[in-house]
C-alpha cells in the first residue's frame, strides 16, 4: 500500500464558480500533492462577479464533519476560510485547542468583494479572542489586515500595515502575512511578520486585470507547503511563487473576474503564452 500524501483539513464555504472557497482550496492543494479533507461551513450563491447569498451550515454539523476526520486520519495542516458565525468559530477554536500540534492557517474571509462584509464586529472580536491564539499563520490583504486590527473605521484609515500586523500578533498568532495588491504601490509588496517584526518582504510585478480567488490560492498554497514539511519562511516563498504563476496563467470563464489557473503546469506553454517565473524574479 502506498504512503498517504499530506492531508489538509479545510474549513470553507462552497463557491459554485470555483473561483474561491472550497473549490479553490481543493484545486490548489491537489495541485501541490495534498489530500484534501473538506469541511463545508456554508453554501454560497456566487458567480465570477461576486457573492449573492450565503446559507451557513449549523455549527454542530461543522464540528461533526471535522472531528470524524481528525479521529480517522493523520491531518498535517488545517486551513480555515469562511467561518460565518460565532458558533462555528467557537467550534473551530475548540478543535484547534484539542490539536495544537497541527499548524492552522487562517485565510481571513471578511469580504467577498470590496464593500461586501462577511464578518460582523462581534465575529471579528471573537476571532481575535478565540481563534488567533491557536493560529500559526493568518493571511490577509491590506484591507482585511486593517479591518481585523481595528473596529474603528477612522483608525483603519490611518493604520500602517506594520501597526496592523503588530496588533494582530498581539492577539496570539505566530505569524501574519499581509499582501499588498490593494495598496497604491508600483509593485505588489507582501510582508511576513512575526513578534520580532518583519520576517521577510517580497516584491512582485503587478499583473494586468482583476483576479478572483488570489487570496484563497495563496493561503492554500502555503498551507500545502507546510503540510509537505516546509518551514514558515520557505512555505510563504513557495506559496507566493505558485500563486504568481496561477495568476499569470489566469483565465476568464464567465462575465466577471479572471480566475487563477491552479493547474497551470498541466497546460502547454503555447496554450498559456506566459513568461517563465525565473525570467520574472
């Protein structure tokens, strides 16, 4: 009997477009050689242009889905996406507390698109109090980072990303990765923070167009790297490399945004017509 690939337990909502959520996680993690154990936290009505509605799964069902897997399989990493309710957040935090040896990556899903909120102030507060102390790494774009770091919109406007990361780390997580695609900078600057400050900074050329699911892809990719045995710094590098390539090979299957091609390596260079990564870095 062959050895099992690394197993990743994923808490996520089901996005029928395949752009983000559970489908995106499964595609990215499978592409990186992982076995995905999916725990559905919600069912989303959504296309490539944005979210329309969400049906949250009862927290008892979320817990039972996860615990039956954790009692059956050796899970190498846990990825958390859409949470949706205080009850489900409490369940996930309790599971994380029961399995402290498993790295937990929080892909903080607060918006489906700019202006759409998926998290109440109470859910944010409970995320800081209950889940962040059990989190190995939280991944955020710059908007989400300011949102998680402060409840005051005026404070968010003036908050630097360094200050936002510091506040989030004070809640008890080990690392914070903040991506800079939404910042007004010539290039995309992504920074990894620890309690010692900036642990690393990576700069990427901006790609043209608008992408849906980039954050999900990045969080899934670095989760896959951790599940495969990489250390945090190496996993963050590998996750960014992989995500950049999926974005460069992105396609537009509907009338909305482009979707990252998580299996870009399975398509021919002629089909993709993209620049090799080693010529960009």
